[in-house]
C-alpha cells in the first residue's frame, strides 16, 4: 500500500499489486488507554523481517527507479536565482545553516487541484567529496542507520531495516533498495528507501537518497503507544560541482495526518526543516565512520556488531613506554612537563599539540543504542583517516557482511574481542 504524493506518482502506482493509499485519513490518537513504552523499545513491535512476494519485490524496485527518474527531472527543471537561491515568489525560507537553506512552498504556489500537502525544498552545498556524502546517506543496516542518526542528529529516535531488496555490491557500493522504519518523536514512518549514484544526461555523477512512504498490513500501527503513522516522500540529490564542493538538493512532501490545523502543521514543518539542516554534518559523520572502521580493523571486531568505548586514558612522561619515552611520536619533541596522550589508532604517545579529540560513536552491547565519547588521536592518523577512500571502506564492509557467521567455538566471541580491545587500547 503506497502513499501517493500530490498525484506525483499516481501513474506509476496504478500497476502496483498493493492497494494505493492516497491522502488516507486513518488517525490513531493516544488516549487514556495508551500504553507507555520507551522510544527505544518500540522497535520490538516492528517485525524483524518483512516477507514480500516476488511480484511485490519487482514492483518496489520499479517504483524506486521511477522515483529516481522523476526527481532527477524535477531537479533539472528547478528554477533558481543567479546566486543559487529559490524563487521567493514560490518559496519562503524557513531555516539556514552555513551554506544550506531550507524553504517551504507557499500555499498558492502549487496550482494543483489535488489536495495540497506541505512541501519543503533544500538548496546548498557542503565541503567534501560525493563519496563521503554517500558513505553516510547509504545506510543499509540497522547499525549504520542508528550511527548516522546519532552523528548528524536528524531527529530519528530509532530505526530498523525491515526488508532489503537490493543489496550493495563491489560494483555499486552505495546502491541499496529496502523498506525501512523510522521513529521521530511521536510519529513513525515506513518507507521504501533507495540510494545510489547515477549518471546525469550531462555525464555528471549524481548521488541520490529517496524515502517514499509505503504501508503493509504486516507492519502494525503503534497508535496504542501514542505514536502516529505519518507519510512522506523525500528525495536528496548530491552533485560534485568542484573537487571540494558537493551541491545538495532535497525536495519533500509530508502528510502529518492529524495536523490539519495550520498552526500545528507549520510547527511540524519547522521541526522537519530544522532536521534537514543535519545535512551540514554529513562529511563530519563520514569522518567518524572512517575512524570507527579503522578501530574495528585494528581490533578485529566485526563490522556490524557492538564495540567497546572506554574512557580516554592520559598518562605522564614518567610512565611512558620505552619506545616513545624520548618524546612525541609525531613532532619528536620531548614531552617536558606536558601530559603524554595515547593515540587510539596507532597506540603511540603524542603531545597535546600533535593530538586531537574526535567523537567516536559505536553500537552498544545491547545492539539497540549508540555509545559516544571523545577519544584522542594523533594528527598523523587523523590525516590518514581523512584521506581514506570511502568507496574502499564501503566495499570492505560489504565483503565482511557477506561472510558466513562463524560457528560456535570457531572464533573467539565478540565479548572476548571487546575485552581484548579494552586491554590493548587503555
């Protein structure tokens, strides 16, 4: 069952085997009998794996391709000013951060006879590479979704991959199509998600990330827990304009169902616009993911499992090891009276001037929450991490996820490896 957005996908949805839902108004309002449950516990109410027929899978893949094609056409036909801003007659600026602006479509701008849905537009740019942006956007596992939301703070409280339809491969490492569930405050969304990199008619590499609401009887409503099922259709596009700048575009339609009141609808749209500004943190999130990947490789921990995140330990020169007692491993100068720090990647001693603290986010042992803490790294390792290729890392993670699970007794357990990692990284 699909959510039709302003008639946008009416034609492509007609052939779909699941009944189309256009502007549905089934409302679940929490009442006196609502059950209290922590947000992080609601994911247990969502089935771990959605079963779909072969025809449904084919139809979902076709819908994903259609959504990509349509949004690329909308992107090419978008009219902007000479300085890259949206037409003020049609779009009202709601939020701004750095070089990113989020606009809301004015009520009289749509000119459509269909029911009018709130619409947002994002225009801007981030400093970085397209591959790093897609490294964050293409989250194909539960852990990647949770880690990304924690890093960029996009307002997602919990999330889950309900069904993977197209898995990433070595040839297309950022290509993923699947059904995902997300919880935001008192609303949740079930969406067909598609990510990847395509080639425009001009031969340019375009990254895309699409979320389009779908509905299945096997994914129950969480209305009894005070959570309302809302609908959206959102597309992000990313274009490498220069070697160091990625141009960003997003268009989204939203159906909040209960917010027929204009005031509440505006408040909801303002909240979404604020969350969209999290796009400015994508490159920073890519760096965090690269750090975690390097730490996992050093410790032998699996790519999709829990990981220790012990406090940063600072020692003085008097207890330095013999190897680096002479001074900082980067600048080679004596520590003097300054504190000696240990890089958590190379385990070498460094001075304060040659070390930086970076946030590290990892999956907790309960596999439901994310742990985060600032850790110390030397500038040499951080330069290597920053320059590391996101495509190479993604391919490495894909190959590791495709490996068969080890049998009991074949390898040390994850808990044993975490304990070993704690000892070696203190």
